[in-house]
């Protein structure tokens, strides 16, 4: 019986936290009790315990209860402990299984991208990419996906510093044309590499955002031109965009949160 009472108390405490979190200006004991259909003295006892541990705080003037800073502290620890590669891996495997193509996960670093994960797929494809290797941003789908969502001044600084060197005859080397390309990427939500980095290879990529709304990574599907036709790329757009959203959500990004740009 005692264990049942403890569990009930925990359940009520969590319920109170949930109710209080829904009101930015906080709630009074009576309002909380009415929503829970329990007496005010029980609510007050639970609130007092939560206040003691920092999970709830009481406004001295209004006497209303709000979430405490303990939650901010805990969420910061959670966000710091998130491993991008680990969180993304299940979704990358899904893409690999569905497409049988090469799947890449990259992060942005000092004006370039670094491959941190590569799944080979089941089809034969020779690519220069490998885990740990750096690649330019202007001629890769993953690079363009990230560049398009960086603050404009940062993107321009990278372009000025790195330039737009030609890798193939399809590489965009004109700055104005490339900036228009980035605008298209931002509007569409995905980027393409149409043999711009390697001949015979086409890629589609989407950005990955963290809890602050900042772009930090990108995921892509790569394949030979014979398989990655315009029609197939069209069919892959919705799926890879969904994967990008799912990975971003695992990193704490919320859809209604404005992207930093």
C-alpha cells in the first residue's frame, strides 16, 4: 500500500509539472487543484517539495507557481550529451535499406564539410568520400544544404575565403549564380549535386538543425547518374526531407522554432 501511495505521489507531481509548464505566467494552487480534481492541501504539499528541489518556483508577488530553473539545467545537460552520429544512425540505416544507395552524414567545420558517417548501400559505387575526409561546400549537396542555412555573412565569408574552384564541368563557379542556387536550396529545403564534385555521381541532401535552430550537419543520398535520374531524385525528396526533420528533432530542434540565419 505504501508503494502505491509513493507511485501516486510521483504521478501527481509529474501531472502538476505538466500543468504548470502549460502556463507561462504560472498558476495558483486553486487553479492547479481544480484541473487535477484533488484538494488544495495535497497540491500545496507536492508543490512545496518541488520548490525545495528547484523543479518549481513561486513568484513572491503573485504567489503563482512556474517551472524552476532545474529543468533548464537538466535540458542543458541532455543537449550536451546528445551524440549526433548515434542519434542519426537508425535513420541513416532506414535510408540505406530503402534506397540501396550510399548515405552520408557530414558536419560543418571551418568552411568545409567532414564526413562522419558513410553507409555503402548494396549497389556498387566508387566515391572519393570516406569517414574523416574533408570536402568542399560549394560543389557538394551536403555543403550547399548547410551553406544555404548559415547566416548570410558567414556563407559569404566562406565563399570569399574558399572561392568556387572547378571540380568538374558542372561545378558552379560564378558567385552570383551560386548565390541564386543557395536561395533555391533554402526555398526547396534540399540541395542537389548534379555531377558538380565527381563525374557520374549525383546527390540529394538536406540540412540538420540543432536545438537552437542552427544548421550543424547534413545527410545525403548519393548514386550514379544512371540510377539517380531526375525522376528518382524527385521521388527521394520527400523521404530525405522527412529523415532530416526526424534527426533534427532528436537533437532538440522544434519545427516552429525559427532557423538561425
